[in-house]
C-alpha cells in the first residue's frame, strides 16, 4: 500500500499526464511528465528539517525501485525533479488505487448513452451531453462531475425526471419517488438547477424546478379586477374587495372564466400586483416564473375570451422581457408589453438601477434575438439603466 507521500507524488504526476495532449492522443512529439519536489513539498528545501528531507527521499527511492518514477539526485542527495515512468503508468494507477481517467471517460460515455432520447422535452439534457462529449475530446472537465460517479448519476437522473414531470408535486415528495429519500434532491438541487438553466430556456435559475411543477410551497393563482369564475358556482371578482387566491385544487375545478369585454394583464411582482388598480381588467399575479398551473389557467381564460386583449407588466430589464417571451411561447397567446418601454424609463429616472455585466450581455442577446425590443434594449445599454416594477410611479 502506498504511503501518503508516495500517493501525493504519483497523483501529481498522473494529473500532469491526464491533462496532456499525449493522454488524448494528439501529441506528435514525446512528452515527459515531471514535478518539482520542492514545489510539491515546500519544507523539502528547509535545511533545518532534516527528518522531513530524509522522509521524502526515502519515499522517492521506494517509487524509483518500483520503476514508477525516475530522477537524478545531486551530489548532496537532494532531488530537484521527478519524472513519471510512462511504461509503468498503469502500475502507478494500481499502486495508489486511482481509477484511470480513461476508464472514467468510458463510464461517462456509457452513462450518457442511456439519456440520449429523441424527444423535445429532453432538449436541455441532450444539449448538455453533447457539450460534455466535446469536453472529453478536448480533455476539459465535465461540468457538474467532480469525480464521484454515484453523485453524478443522481444529478442526471433528477434532471431527466424533472423534464418529464407534468403534475404539481412537492420537492420532497418528488425526491422520495426518485431516491426513496426526502432530502436527496435538495442536496443536489443547485447542480440540477444550474445544468437545466445553462442548457435550457428558462426565465431564472431559481425557478427552474417550479416551471416543471416541482414546488416547495403550494401554487396559488392570485386574481383581482373583473371576471366571473365558474367553479360549479360562480364567483364575480368585481364583488370582492381586494384579491383572491385560487389553489391548484380550485383551479382544477374551474370550468370557465367570463370577462365580458375586459382585458387581461399579468403582473410579474407581488408589490406591483397589490398597487395596481384594475381598469376593466382581470389582473393575474404571475410571480416571476409561470409553471403549467398558471399557464393552464391563462389558456383557459383565453379559450373562453379569445377576443380579449392580453398584456404583461414586468420589470424593464432583460429578465422581464425574457419572462414575457417565455409566457407568449408557452401559452401561444400574443401578449403585449405594458409599461415596459422607453417612456416609462424616462418618467422614472430617479429609480434607475445600474446595469451589471450580465445585464448588458443579456440585453445585447435580447436585442439580437427579439427585434421588437431592440430600441428599448439599446436605450438601456446607452444609458446604463434598468427599472424594477416597484420603482415605477
């Protein structure tokens, strides 16, 4: 069994080998893999610690006798540089009980093959796998894989199951279904959210699971203004002072929504929802993200009132416009932006917020992808500003 010092030396040399072009078969010239002893063990050059110096040399000599490394000692006995014996690379892996990277890569390719399904719902996962295959070819790190295969398998399994999920379910209940452990999904939640967000089309990383109906708290659709809801018995919103919240169970019982000439406006933020005074409108609090529960309600409203005007009131930033586009795409309703323009920005200069580097990047992408917003996006970039709904007068 290798000592701690022997393991540290061989791990450093094998790291160098696994990061090389030789490892992926792209190096035309013979490479050597070496380490500086003093850099790996800074105390080695400390003349006052002879015992440590001697211990390092003893371990180096042991590895050399096993023909795993080579070196030339100076007359004083000091060893500056150590080389990996390339004819004994497999023996080096075995000696320190390290899994060869080539074997790990093979396991990853085999694992990914299980997830390559030709179905549109799996697009984020397929994009991720395609990118990671490229990483392997270029000898780059695989995202969200830290070398622990069992953890990585759980991340992929969770990502796939989230993409497949249709019905609203609590996150811990979902975790039990997947892992027979109520807290397992929460322990890998950050990696799963990041994977899906980076390779999918979502409004915000923090709401990825919610968009797939995996929730921590029950979903309620909050409403006010004008509209008659038919849940077996009719509720006239105009006769209610303030707003009401419909739970998922209530929404499932909803038969129709009658607007009688009113328009519809969805509002992104809760404060703005409470402040907003309806003007012959059904006002719906969207809550930033919109999962299928909320979208199904909006689609029912449209089905019952196809001639009604639909508007969306959100933050004047890249995120607000992306939420609007996502809403249009998912509901197939032609929502119009409300108070999300240059005029509103100019009226509220006192509440402008400076753009971050990420804001600027997203606004540039927005202007390129959606020409309808280019004028507003360019204005925001030129004036280095954005505006939250709460800052509007």
